[in-house]
C-alpha cells in the first residue's frame, strides 16, 4: 500500500476495509462532523466500484466525488477522491439512523464500560421512487440467517410483465437477492428488511423495492451485534447541517425531482429551503454568519461532501440563512 493510500484524519481514527465499517469516535455535544476526505492513487486493476467497497463508500458517492473519472477504468496513477467525511444526521444518536437521500446508514453502538462512544457508517441501497422506503421510527423484529425469499405479489407481477418470471420462493444460495442475512423492520404495510445482496455492485444506488440493501460483509457485521428490538430511525435529509469547531458545515445530496417517472431520471440539487431548515435545526449550538453565495454553491453542486459555509464573525446565523436564495 502506497503512502497516498494512508488515511488522512483530522477528527479521530478511521477504520476501513472490505469487512469493516467506517468507525469514528462520536464527537462531543455541539460537534457534528466526522472523518476526513482522502486522496488515493488508483492501481491499474482498480474500478470506482471496487474502491468504494474497499473504503466503505457507495456507487453514487464515488461517482459524484470523482466527476470525469471512468467508473470501470480509472487508470493507473489517477488521483481518486474518497468522500469519507460526514455530517451526522440531525437525529438522536442511538440505535440505527438511515438517511434515504444520502443512501447511508449510521449505527451508534452502546459503548461498553470505560469505552469511548463511536459511530459506524455504511453505504446502502434504498427504494426506487415507485417503491420508496418508508420514513419513521421502527424496530428490528426478526433476524434470519440464510433466508428464503418470498417475492411479494407486486414483484411477481412486475417480473412476469418483463418476461422474467420468478418462483414463489427463492431458496438460500447465490441466486437469493437477500444474501445470507436479513433483519425485518416493524414497518406496517409491507415486508421491509435490512438485508445483504448477491449483487454488491448496486450498493449506493436507488434500486431496491423499498428495503435497505447492504454489502454482505456490512450486514453480517450488524446482524451479529444488533439484537431484536433495536430502534431504526429512517429520515429524509437531503441537506445536513452541523458544526465543525466554530464553523457551520453543510452536506447536500441530489434528489429525484417531483415529476420524475423512475429512479433513473436525472437527479436535481435539493431545494434551498432544505438547507435553511437544516441550518435552523442547529442554530442553538453556534454563532456566526452564513456566506450566502457559498451556501447556494454547495447546495447547487450537491456533491455529498461537507463544506464550510459560515463566515468568521459572531453575528447570528438566522438572518443570513433565512434570506438566502438560489438563482432567480
């Protein structure tokens, strides 16, 4: 491993690898940003998908962080950005928190005695627009190893219409799209799961039928440690705001426009109102001024990487944030 593959850390230790979460010390109250963006040098055999899996980053995250880089053949020596810095979601730091627009899961394990609290984060796939993942608070009600998959009628009908009929039950094995682990959520109205996959290339995309899909090694790690009854909070935060020292950071993610017909329609920047609401949610924990132009630029780019948007003075954030507008 070259020196360029060393982890650049500014906020604690980072653990990465094909079978490990990105794990960070939980920041103290009033601080919301973990991790650090890394720059590595691609090898001849690398793809963005393989590098993403190695570093715990999903497909869309890697693609947005590396515009102009060939997904399948970056080329030996190409500088690759690993977007491994995150603003924590605005939600209680307990159990599991899933942010749908970000396509990322956060786990706050209960610390053992005399152990510093940490946060783990994993890339996920979520539901397509016509099979959206429900929001709200639920719990894990059932855990199954080597599960059978019983496709619901809606999926059976969809696949039949495509000329690719499915059996009513798919046994465990390499053809089972649930992988080797599933955890059922207490969401009414459907069989919503956190599960593995036999197609890890799709992690970090909006491709599921409403379930939360994870890399096989990631879901196995959680499966072994999350007891039944664990709280799972699913949120919709296309823009996250938080504090890094005395500076306000914004992390914006693209969203499907309201008139999109399917998950493969082009994504759009989130509305600026989402940034204003995100900022409003953290105003009680800091002071300063928002740089309006910088805020608009970060939201419009929607790169998924945190950026600082506050000016270095002590005036309240509220007025600047609430009057910011993007474009005509």
